[in-house]
């Protein structure tokens, strides 16, 4: 296992492995998205309180989950890069930021569309919404800081510190509906005390959650491969690839 992780930290090995995995992940992502949307938009029954408008959860909830998950990946990679100076950790963090920002933006937009029929307005300065907006700013700040520093190593270190500092916002987002009086509804999926969601609604939601994770992995590998080629362009193995092409 440790040998595998050591090899995965090699840009050359990662480039080769990712190239083999991308088609598999891509097709599986497409299949799950189709299945999840069909189950959520067609097969699942209407909600007795929210009617048909609740169906936006099949985009909103997985996107919100991914916005938190990807930021934690970035923070973890930032710590690895600061401590062990692993090149691929910096590459993964850098490649994840635009994807995480896109998921966060999707969560905010779909949440606003959901909020209009439920709350009568697209936006309120609710604790959950505000902390999610701050998360989007953290993603944008990460990308802006990276673009502002020319030296890759210095940029990676500065971005890693920003990512680690921003981790404090993650539990705030997650627990905001419990800590403060908020308009945003509480947890309905990950509850252990009682069942709050019918199975016919839950299965498509979980399917979409897995699909979004696979989508992230697919796009991440594609972006990381390009980043690896850019960072390793002066190495012999990249020159050999260019010669073969």
C-alpha cells in the first residue's frame, strides 16, 4: 500500500495511471447521472409539502456536499505539500480549486432557485447561505493567490496556508442549521434517529452524489494531467511523450 502511494506521488506514474482511468470514470459518471436524474425527476414521487419544486435537491444537495468535500481535499493536499513537499499534492490542490468553485456556485444558484418558492425570496443572509458564499470566496481567493505568484513553490505554499485557514468555515457550514436559528432546513439524509426521506427519493439522491464524486475525479485527473505536463515540461519523460506525439 505504501509503495502504491509512493508511486502515485510520481508525476510520471500519475500521468500514465490517470490516462487509463479517465475513460472508465467518465462513462460511469455519465451512466450514474442519467440514472440519478431519471430516478429523481421522473420516478420519484412529489413531496407532500413542497410539490415538484423539491426535485432541485438532486442537483443542489450533491453540489453542496461536493463543495465541502473538495475543499477538504485541497486542505489535506495543502498540508501534505507543506510537510512532505510532494509535487502531486500541489497539483491536486491546484486542479481541484476551479471544480470546487463550480460546485459551490451551482449549490448557491440552485439553493436560491429553491428558496424562491419556499421562502419567497432568492436570497437571505442565512447562516448556511452566508457561510457557503464565504466558501466560494475562499475558492476564488485560492485561485487568485495562485495566479498572483509566479513561482510555483511559493504559490503552492501560500495557497496551502490559505486552504488550511479556511477549513474553519467547513464545520460552520455543516452545523450552522443546528447552531443558529436559520431558515435553511436541517439534515434530512444523514439522520440516524428517524427516517425522514422515502427510499424512492433517497436512492436517486445518493446516486447523484456518487455521480458527482466520479465527475470530480474524472475532471480532476484531466486537469491534473495537463498541470503535470506544464510543470514537468523540461523533464526527459515529457520530452519523450512530445516526441512520440
